[in-house]
C-alpha cells in the first residue's frame, strides 16, 4: 500500500473513531497496514533461488514451514501437526495438517511438498541455499497425502533448523508452471500473507491470507493476521529511513548508531536491542592466493587488528569483539576460543611478517618480499559502517607494513566474486545463525566455488570435523566436534574476526504486541494496530 498524506490519515482516524474503532481482525480500514523497511532490494522471492536476508524476511511472511523455531529456542510443528525422529536419527516422519491450501487455492499436501523438495535439490535449479539444506536427504516417501517421510543418508540433528527455514517453504506447482522463470516475482505459498504488489526498488506489498489459521502455539492468535496489509519499503539510505520513521511513514526500522542516544532519550518509540547471533564483521583472506597461504601472515593480520577501535569507529561502540567464527548466541558455540584470541599486538604482527620473509627494506613503511611490496586489494560494501570499518582496518594494517587498497562493490557483485575466489581480502559478515552447522557452509571444502567458503579453505582435518559435527547422533557429541572446529579455525587464523554488533530497532507505539525473535526476526502473529497517529 502506498503512503497516505497526513490529512487523509487524519480523516480516516476520525471515521474510525466515529465507528468505535476496534482492533479486531474483522474491522478493516484503508490504513490497516504495518510498514517495515528493507535496506536493499530483493532480487527474487523464489525460495529455492533466494539467498539474501531481505528475501528471507519477506518469504517468512509469504510462506510457512514444516517446523517452526520459536522465541524460546524450541521447535514446534507448523505445517506438520506432529513429527518424530527415529532412534538412529535418519528417518524423519511428519503428519501434515489437513485443509491447508496455497494462496491460489491449490492443495498443500505431502505429495506436493515432496515435489518442492525435489525441485530445491535438483542440480538444474542451482539453489544457492535451499538445495544445500537437503544435501543429506537420501529419499522421500509419501505413504498418504498427509504422511511425509524423509530418509537421511546419515544422522543430521541440524536438519530441524533447515526445515524451519523460509527457504524450504512450499510453493504452488500450478503457479510455478504458470509463471515459469518469472515465478520469483510472483510467489505463491501457504503463509499468513500473500503477494499483492511488488514495485522493484520501491516496495513489496503483502495482503492478509484469510484462510490462514495455523500459527505456531506460542502465539495467542491462531487465525488470520489482525491487520490487513504488510508493506516492505525499500529505503537504502539511513537518513531517509529515519525521516520516514519519525514522520510516521513507516512503522518499524533499524536505528543507525549515531541516532541511538537521541532515540533512547526522547522515548518516542518502543525500542528493541539485541546482539547479532552471528559474526557481524570479519576479514576473509583468500588462502589459495599468496601471501595468505602462509599461516604466519594470517596470524600477523589478526594481531594487527584493534577490534575495539574498529567497533568505536564503525558502530559507535555498539558491539563486542568477536573471538572466532561463531557467536555466543549460536547453539554449539564454544567459550574455549575466547582463550585463543589474538590480542592486538602490532609488534608481534611485525615479528611474524618478518619470520615469513616480509621486511621493509627501503624505509617506506611497507614490507617487501622478493622485491614485491605487501600490497593487496581489500573488498567491502558501500555501507557506511563497512566503509568506516574498512578505513580503520586499512590504517591498522598500514601500521604493520601492509598496504591496503579499498574497493567497494554492491552486495550481489561482491558475493559472486568472492564465490569465484577473485579476491585477496574482503570484509564479510552474517547477522544470524541458530546453530554452528552454518560453519559447514563457510569452511567445508565442498562449498568452494558454489557456496560461501570465501576463504577458499581446503583442509581434510577441518572437513572431517565439520562432517562429524553435523552427523553426530546427539547434541553433546556434536558440540564437542564444533568446539574442535572453532578452535581449529582460530588456531589456523583462517579468518580475522572483528566484531558482533548490537542492533537497535524502533517501533511506532501504535504497533501493539510485536515481538522480536532471538534470531532477529519480527513475530507478527499477535500484532494489532492502533489508529495511525504521528509519533511526535
């Protein structure tokens, strides 16, 4: 839904009051919409081809999943009404809910969902994320329309997390055949909202699915949403985002670090803060390229980084230093890596570089080896926080004799180039992960060239640990392998962790009963909207 003028909003407010405004779901108004912001434009809403966080945010509302990972960090049946896992951990059996239809009226059942899973894992789909979730699936059976049995090649406890991911939501086969290659712009699933309008680069408008009545049990409301439309406004500029929030044109937005003290002081919005459950910022080093194949160089770079200085410069202190490849909020995180952290020690960094043959022979401040200066390209995104971090890191590396040339790329271009291994060094980060199994995708050698193993790391030791961790029969043994994985990555200095950011989001006080999941997603099942008053 497009924005209304202030006069028109006031007019509808008067009409609503005259008719005894109610927050019940049956009483609609033209202003009965919740407006969120996106920092970048989604490229596709085909869950099997999507990969961006903003795409996941939208798909979460368009679709539903077999399981749901609740705010209490427990799994709940969602499209399934019940499920069980065999003692050997390889057979996952689901009893599906009856009566669920896709947004186009076609039935959802075990057989249609089986086709969805087969499409996601098919090589011709080239699924960047959803397909990888299904890599350990051996076969799928559908004894009845409402019984789904998934056989795994090995035990795989993290599978529950992936079955709760919006990239594995059902899609309508009829819609897929109808739209073909354009399905990503015309998604049809089974979730609480359905697509109404998408203006690329501007907004994605979803409207309430009146047939939705299967919210997870931690919600009070089971039926359709209590507001009519959910709008995602694409606003890349932070200044514009804050202006839209403060004038009431959007209801929910992230608050830039430079604005947070004022927002806390003024108390005009309900504020939500939480640390990311991922590593918000770290340095990727391309191990397949010289000089990063030398562990002494990688360790030197780790010692050259003053993490707190980067946190203060890039995010005004709203974060904490990262110790390794995983965050404390992730299941499987090991505190032992906190004892292995590379301290900020420029002298040690210079010593390690010297041991590796890098010396400043001409007094220009840049170390050399075999007549070649240590000069590398450093990739980043054109985001203010990333640019500030890049410039701070550039100065810190310069102190130990490493010349860094900063190159900025839009995210899609950056990720594609990193996947193909065309880089020297780059900033990277992920804001959310529930489980340490995400490390498989970032560091297992099978993910080089097709997945996010941007370090180009090839290690039989690490591959073995990552495989054993995800195939462990129980959480205890899995966590032990994840401990070894994290310690190995830190000891080998495969990356240089920088920080875990603490985010802040502001919500217009007309939005009632909204919750923020520990994973950073909004829970909207109980939300209702008061009259659209200005936050002033």
